[in-house]
């Protein structure tokens, strides 16, 4: 008789057979993204725990809870289920299992946006785990701490958590998945610190590791690799990266969004940039790790676009510039004033005529520049000869 994939059916005579049956069904329900069946499977599995070894019980509970937490569209129901099993592990005196489940619960708090609760859970857990000196678990806790502090906009504590995680990771072997997550969050912190070169290196490392593990997180790492490069004005490199055959498996909205963004920056088109933002809001403006950098990219593009329009003129009306660029005149005027004050544009704004006058910077004459270089060289020779003459005396 064929087994129904939409119901829980545990079978097996030995402990190993029962464990295998449970975990196979857990993977099936994960593929179906059915949280209700996973919860039911966990409850049904409980019947077999009396005759099972503690290691098998811990593996079953931890695996199913991890799958439940990682499913998309987190809900309060899942949070209640995780808390129920944390209470069960406390009652059964399964300390290490409780630590793992509390970590899973903290991850779920993060997905639900309850960062204050997550912070409290991690602080309590950190004190307990430090007494046991479980370095791998400490690395996981510090990474989650970093995530929490970043969302709370506490960059100082996020950096401190990362430093602690790296110190613990240097003294013990950690799984590739944990190392990739550590690199990813290190890159995100560097992005907020405006160290885009270091961030790119971290993101690239995490992308390669996640890709090797076939993790869905590899797409986000790749996305941040591209954003880091765009912040360094390397749009050509991003387009070359996204055109490779290696990335065919990533084809989708995220790749299209980044490609359109890179093309708009390469072509210095503010209109195309705004179109990319409005076409792919979920991938760009609604991403909390991408959105903070979009305004800077837009501002830089706005300045380049303005310069390209203005520089052919000696005097041009602000209204005409606003018409050509397709933006409100007041916004254009404020941006021009800012560029002049920042020394990015050599010009003068006339409030009476509503015009901008380009001021030609005096070009240094080539003969003068060459003469000054020769003069400097001759002076060095004379100074040297003077010093030697004093020694002869």
C-alpha cells in the first residue's frame, strides 16, 4: 500500500528504523513547506521517545525544530511550538538540547521582528553556555547577537559580538555553514562602516561556501557581493559577474534587479535607476541591508547626471536642467547648491535670474609646469653641491 505524503506515518522495528522514518518524513514535509505536518510529526514522534537513546531523541527534535524555524512566512504558532519543546527539554533535564532549541527560538524571534525578546534570550543563554565553555555554541550565539544588534541599529555592539565570535572560532573547528554565516555578517557590518572593499571579500567568501553547500543563502551573499562592488563604482564588474554561465541557477527577480541597477549606474541614467527601484521593491528598497546604500548610490548618480547636463553650458537655467533630468526644480537647485559647497562643481547660482553659471578653472600652462619641475631639480643639485663644498673646507 502506497504511503500518503500528506499524513504522518511512522514505521520501523528498531530505533534506527524509526529515526530514519521520522527524519525522511521531516524532509518530505520540508519540501512541501507544511509546518502543520511537521508539528504533528514531532508530537507523534514523542510516543517512541521512551524506548530511544537520548542522542537519537535530541537529533530528531533538533532537526524538526530547525526545519520548522527555517520555513518561510514565520508565525506565532511556530514560536509557541518551539517554546513548548524548550519547556519539555527543561523538564526532561536535557540541557544541551534546550540550548539548541533556545537558539532556534531566538532565530524565530529574529524572523518575527521581536528583537528585544531575542536580545533577552541570547543574554541569558550566553551566561549559561559560558560556564560550560562550549565554543561552537558560543560562536552561534555571538552571530545571532550580531544579527540582533544590527537590526536594533547598535553597530558598536554588533562589531563586539563579531569579534567575540571570531575569537571563539579561532580556537575550535566550526562547520562551514557557521563560518559562511560569520563571513556574511562580518561583511554586513563592514558595509555599515563604509569599508566596502573588506565587505566585498567577506561576502565573496560566504557566497562561495554557501554555493558549495547548495544553501539558499548563497543568493543573498551574491546579492551583497554585487552591492559592495556597486558602492565602489564597479558596475562593469558586476555586469560581467552576472553574465557568467555559472550563475544560471540564480536566475530570478533578484539577479534581474541587481543587473538593472548596475546598468543604470553604468549608463549614468537616473531614470533607469528609479525604474529599477520601483520595479523590484522587494529585492531592493524593502531589503533592510540594501536600502541604506541605495540613497548614496542615487545621490552619486544624481550628481553625475547633473554634471553631464550642465558642463556643456557656460550659463543654463535651472528650470531647463530640471526639465531635462525630469525632477522638481527645487530639488535640482538644492542639489546644485550642495555640489558647489562640497567643491564637486565649479559654478555659481544666481537667485535673481534662476541660472547656474559655470566657472572655468584656470588651466595650468604646460611650459610653466615643466619649468617648475626643472627649477626644483636644479635647486636639489645646487643644495647637494653646497653641502659637499662645506665638507671640503
